[in-house]
């Protein structure tokens, strides 16, 4: 019966036993790793989209807009706000729809804010409210983290979940530094001139095409969507209704970990989103986007290593040591 079900839907894993050593070595490991690396790719691009405004906002007034500093800071903050709120419902989606289907949907919809932002920056008459809406839509990318981590946890045995989640979250977080590294480069290249995109002349004679920072991710998101559709799997045993998942809200550890996470990941994403704008207001003559990627890059690599270290020494010890270092530095 299991074989018949899998033949009927080759993407559905009706028999999934990662805690069984023989099953894991003979079949499970390869499937889990394939799903992990596709998930990493989708999550990395999601973080690129989530942090778009950290690179775009600092350049808006250079191409004809006249927004205040407070307005520009708001644009960098809105994706984090909507992303944080949306993570709550996103955490229920994988058991409802399946990891493969949800990864496909949550990745492909990110094309909308990227495409829209690319058009919006071409018209200096675009109202601030439109940019606010696009920024809020970018928050959907940040919410992907909750469903992505939940999905990958189903594929691995408990003894390997720390490493797997560290890789998924850590390399996914690289999207922040990738975006902040790539965006300052592509905005001065004639990438989309065949679509009529013309750069705005700058005092140094260069042409700034801010559309590139948004549109560069569209084809990559399309490829990642196809990879998720054809390369990922849904696990039959992970299906659950919203009602059956609600008892987790009664667990004290959930709320304690949420507070700890607010301090750790909240600091990471907050500093990543606001650093470029903050530094630009303090040091207007410095091209800060050339340096903004470095902090998120170190943080993402540390996160990947943190999962492996936690598997070996225990998450409690590693978290405690991490908070001590955060307090000191």
C-alpha cells in the first residue's frame, strides 16, 4: 500500500522513519539532504527579499524622491514588523499543506513585491504609501523562516536536527549579506536596459538603476520555485490541523524560548535592517553599503556552526554562553 501511494504521488512520503538507523542510511539521508539544500536556496532568497529596503531606502532620495529620514527608517522597519507577525500563522502552514507545496507557494509570491518595487522606483511621483505597502509585502519573505525551519525538522532524526536546522537557518540568513553585497553592485549595471530601465545620473557621472536591486531576484525566485516543486517532498505523517497544533501554546518553554529568540535573532535582523540607514545619517560621505554586508555574513556563519555545537554540547549551554558574549560585547 505504501509503494502504491508513493507511485501515485511520488512527492508524498507516506513511510518516513528518520529515527530508524537502517531506514535513515538506506533511504532517508539522501531525501532529507536534497530537501534541505533546496530549502536553503529558497530561504536564502527569501532573506534577500526581506531585507531589500535596507539597501533600497538609503538610495531613494538619490533618484528623485524626497522622503524624510524618519520615512526612510520606517521603510526599513516595516518588513521586519510584518515578517514577525506573519511568522505566527506561517508556523502552522507546513502541517496543513505540506512542506513542498508551502515552500513553492511561499517562494513564488515573493516575486510580487520584487516586481512591484522595481516599477515603483522608476517613477519619482510614486506615493510614500505605495512604498509602505511594498515594504509590508516584503515581510512575507521574513515569515518564510518559520515554515522553512518547521519543515526541515521533520526530515531529520532528533540527534541531527541541530545541525540541519543550523545549516538551513544559518545559510538561509546569508541572504541578508548576499543582498547587501549584491545590491550595491547591480544598481550601477545596465542589466535591464532591454526592458527600458534607465539609470538616474549621479554627481560622479554614474547611472543609478535602483530597479536592478529588486528585479535581480525575480528570475532566481522563479528557478527556486521550480526546484521546490520538482525536488522537494511532503511528509504524510507531518499533517495536522490547526486545532491539534494549538496545545503547544500552553508550554512554558515555548514562551521562554520566544523571549530568548527576540533578543538573539531580533538583534540580528534589527541591526541588519537599520545599520545602513543609521550609518548613512551619521556618516553621509561614506558609502556604507560596501560594508553593511559584513556583520550579517559573520552572524549567518556563526548560526550554522551554532547548530552543530549545540548538538554536541547541548542547546542550553550554548545559548547561555551566547548571551554572556552578547552582554559583554
